[in-house]
C-alpha cells in the first residue's frame, strides 16, 4: 500500500520492515530544494520500468548526473545478479525527484520511503511514480527529517539501505543526518548508509557506531559508505 504523508498527517505502516536483504549500496540522482521549475529528462536504467522516462526539476540545487554513472553504480550493487535487490527496504532521504528510489522499485525493492521536504520535488516524485503506474510499495514523507525519522521509528521501519544526498551547499545536513541515523532504530546491524557529496568535502569518518568503510570518487563527486561498527565484513 502506498501513502503520501505530510507533516500534519498520521498514517502508519503495518508490520515490521523486511530483513530479506542483508546489505546493498545504492546511488541517487536528484536534489532537494527550490528554484525554477523546468524539467530535465532522465530514465530508469534497468528492471521492470527499464528505459522509461523520468521528470526532473531544474533549480538551484540540481546536480545532473549521467545515466551512465547511475548504471555503473547499480551494476556494482547487483554484481551481475538481476534479483539482488528484491525484498529490500530503502530510505531515500533528500529524495529530490525520486530517481534512485524508483530505480530500486524497478529492480524489486519491497518498499521505498521517499523523504523530501520541498513541495516542488515531492510533486515531481508523485508525477514520476504515477507516470510509471507504480501504485504501491512506497511512501512519500513530505516533511523535515527529524519528523520523518520519528514517524518511521514509530512504524518500526528498519532499512536495508539508506541514501542521503542533500544539496552540496548544505554541508551541516550530512553531519546532522548521519548522527541522527547512528542514534536511531532505522539502521540495524547489516544496514548500509551512503552519502553522496563533493569530492573536495569530507562528511566525516565516524558517528558513534556508524563508521565509514569505503569511499569512491568519480569526477567532482564522491560516495561515502557507512555501516555499524559491529557489522560483519562487507564486500563490494
């Protein structure tokens, strides 16, 4: 069942989050913020909705990322197994247009939580989901992260994958979000948290038990991968 949640609403998910997927890594294209509402073409890379177009808002905080780069990153996480992402639970934070969460749904994710405060970006997520005929397995939380975290914790959500991609100019958002995740019940022993950031910016090595174990750079962007310190060895 899908849900579209605003700050004033109180709609809760039934049942615990799936733990069928132990760990996965993902990459997001998108943005959170405001600006001129002009659309940029994107597409779903693979899975059920392969090659279907997506709409993206152009604004102050847009960082267009090529389909080729997204494809490369998803090739890494699936490691040649098309069913690798089936049954996973995702948190798409600062979800922008929802491109990565939609990619996860296309590849068999059980549920995706899109967290996006911007009304324009949340509308773009709805438009993209509707255009693909996706009627379930997602929730849109159009609210600030602290409220969204509180709501998801009350629903007993436990994510397999968390991705954060705030506008690069919002450097404090990386630290606040990673620290909040480390202290929350949303992240469990085998969760993987990924932050996309500028290569020249370091979001930090450690936040309590949440520790960085890998960093990848391509062009001017980089991905930092985190997991709980007591998690088993992760190979990617």
